[in-house]
């Protein structure tokens, strides 16, 4: 953050310039040694009708509905904000500028529909998208539970733009493009965690207790199940990547994260209903 302490920059992008081919976004840089500011904010301002200069304080009455900004949280984490609400983060300044400009155009379009803000898994990356436009991505290799991160980010964006947040199961089914089948099983589920962390599962993967996975005696690996705790009605989608459990009459061994989602981590063993999910495309 040393470089940021000597830099105060105002990125001013006209909403008109972003949505029109007649002009392009402009960058205003202000170096001020007496009054430095560690935050880099992108503020949408209207273009003056009498000059091509961009004012830092807009007097045009028709302000954009959604003001998009970005702010440096650290040297490698930049928060993207919608009307001052943090929605997701990126790693560097160029990515922050691109994401902010993209959101400025999409969110302030006259036909913007926040219900079309959706999560999706594409080529190993967990992405937030609007229609066919990718707004952000989360590489699976960089987080322990990408589906949870993606759900949180897409819901932050939906709430900031007036849409209802998706439930965890709704988001998981959407991102993995899954639909329910008529195949269900009732049984008992336990969970396993810290002792097995990092060990190799029966599928060959390393066990990650903070991901939404489960062990089953015979279901094919990569089978997705919607698991519902019959004691409280809470549900989560898990992927089979291991074998087990081998104790008593238990049918499913959940990761610690999945047990937390079902609120079964303290009681340990709960009755469940599991529904097999399959791709709908």
C-alpha cells in the first residue's frame, strides 16, 4: 500500500460515454502531496452539455440510479461497490476499473432486470453473470468453498439492485445447471472433518472439509444430491467424491461445511432426505 499512500486519483466516467460510441471513458488523475487518499473511487457523473470536460461534482439533475465505485482494501484486493454497498472484489486496479465500468453500463440500462443476475460454473471458474455478460469470476483453486463465495457475491449484487437473494440451494442448482429427479432416499447422515482434512478421498481428490461434498457407499462420483435435514428443513447441495460412511446404519457422510449448512454440525447425526440432481443441459 506504500504506492497508494502517495496517490490520489479520481476516475470519472460519463455514463453517456460508456453507452455511446461517440466518446470513450476518460481518466482524470490528481496527484496531491498535501492531501493524499488511499481510496480509489470510480464515480459516475453526467457529461456537461456545454463542454467536454468532466466535473467532479455533477449538477445534472438526472443522476444514475446506481453509483458504482471501487476502493482499495489492500494492495491485492479491490472492493466493487454499488451505491456504497460492497458486492464483490477483484485483485488489481485494471480489473477493478473494468468491472466498475461494466456494471455502470449494465445496471443503469433502461431494461436492466436484477432477476437475471445469476451464478454459473464455467470451465472450472465460478462466475457471476448478467444475461450473457460475465461480471466477475472466482477461480476454484483460490478459495476453499467457491460455491459459497459465489452465492454470497451474487446475492450481494442482487440485494444492492433490489432483487431477492437466492437461497443456497437455488444458487447451487443454478450455478451447476441442475434439476431434481424423482429419485430420493431417506436415511441418516453424519459428518467428517478436521481429522481427514487434506487426505486423499476415494475419488482421488484431496478432502476439503470447507467444501460442499459428501461420501456415499455406492453412488457414482460427481453425483449431486440435494440433502435436507428432516429435523429443521434446511438443505444444501453436495457432490459425492468419497466412499463411506461405514458405521451403523448411516447412509451419508457430509463435509463439515455441508453439516454447518444443515445446522447438524453440533448434533452430529440427523435424519435426511436426499434427492438426486442431474444436469438440465
